C-alpha cells in the first residue's frame, strides 16, 4: 500500500481474509461469519456476543456481488467482488483499503 500497489494489496487482503475465515470456521465459514455478525445480540450469551463482535468487520467484507446482475459493485471492500471481478473499473481503489499509520 505504501508503494501505491493498491490493486495487488486489495487482492491479497481478500485472499488472506478468505483463508483465515475458511481455516477457522470451515467450508461454510463465510456464511457462518455473516450470520453470526448480523445477529441481534440482545438475547445471546456473552461468548457468542464476543465472537460476533470479532466477526462484525467481516459482515461487509463478505458482501456477495455478481458482475452480470446489473447492480453496481459495493462501495466498500468486498472479498467476492475483489476476487471474481478483477479488471472492473474502480473496483480496486484506495478507498477500499485501510489507512496506514
């Protein structure tokens, strides 16, 4: 990122996130992470809430988007769009990357 390689940085970040989620949560890890991160936590136990809070940033990162469905890509970093729509205009953009200290 510091060298302005935004596209490769974003693609590597998507692969790293995906690998960690699948390794930690199994083959259906993306769905499980999205489900847990979107739950209403008012009636859940503290351990489930803590897990949900840890996964909460993944909720947006795991947004599904398909190139040929006529909808614009997400306005935030999304693993699915990053991995499956390489070459789409404005899909790789510094706004999708966190700022560095």
